[in-house]
């Protein structure tokens, strides 16, 4: 699948359209909720398969120290125009990351697993270079949007993508790595023709729902155990009944 300058331009054009900009705003709201308990300041995040850099600004605004990698020089050129020197950009493959083990605190795969030859290897590479967690977003096969794309064949790139259901993605993650914990939610309940700011429709598409319902599902994968949220009581003497 080619990711040349024309593909990059088409994607950026969609992202600036009313439909695309609405969808991306909802995705960012979803991500904020999913990664809410991750620390951000002085935390290094690697965005794997960053494409044209659509989410780099979001991650930077969250406070992460950013590095990104993509296989397409044209995609990286577009990402550089957006993010400037606020991220360290690299040319390379998601299947063979040119980084040391545990070099980053977190890694992200934003709608990447649909377009790679070996999603298991990509997940394993992400887990190799990240110490604390991985963020995955994917296109939900069961959503109304997924059905409309596959049946309508309107978008050739998306029609050729590997669409996942939530059970398939959960099994893929568990097969590939050993997650400490996972949290998944989705957003954009309606098909793309409803992705707009009309009051009732906006509410339908801006609420995060179960991971098998919305067009885009986000999964937070914790690679380390979460700290105890309720501390154990300390007793000076043995308690009695």
C-alpha cells in the first residue's frame, strides 16, 4: 500500500474538512479519557506510524516528550510541517524499530495495525521499546462506519485495510504481549455522514461508549502493575475482633 505525497495530501485535506475535523476532535476527547491516569510531564512517548502527524500536536499539548517514526518520507515531511522541532522524527519501519529496549515510557499506535503486514510483530516491538504502556486506536469492524465503508467501497485505502472487532483486537494484544491491565472505549456511534456539529447528532457521536460500538476504539495497555490506590492500614499492635 503506497503512502506517497498524494496520499498524505488527501489525508490532510480530509482532516481539515468539517467531517474530518469533527471526528478528530472526538478522538482526542476519547484519548484524554483513556490515558487520564498516565503521567505526562518528562515522560517520553514514541508515536509509531505517525503518518502526517495528525496526533503529534495532541500528544505535545498533553506534555509528552515526543519522538515519532514512519515508513513514508512524504508522510514525515507533512508531519514536520505541523510539529516543527517539537518532536524528533525518524524514518523507519514499525516492525523493526531503531530504538533500544525500554527507551521510551510510552508508545502509541494510532490506526496503524490495520495497515501493517505483521501486527503481532508491531505490538511486540512497541512493548520492547516502551516501559510503562502502549496506546492503540483501531477502526472497529462492527461499527456503523465500518459497515458503510466496507459495503460502499467509497474509500479504497480504508476498504483494503484490515478491520478489527474488539474481541479480535483484545486477542491480538494478549497473543502479542503480556499486558498488566487494559482499558478500552470507543467513540463516533454514527456513520461518517453524521459526523457534524448538529446538536442531537453531535451528542450521539461525542459520547464514549463500549469498545465494540463506535467507529474508533482506543485501548490503553499498561505494561506495569498500577500502584495501590487505597493504602493498607498500619497497625502498631495486632487488631482484635
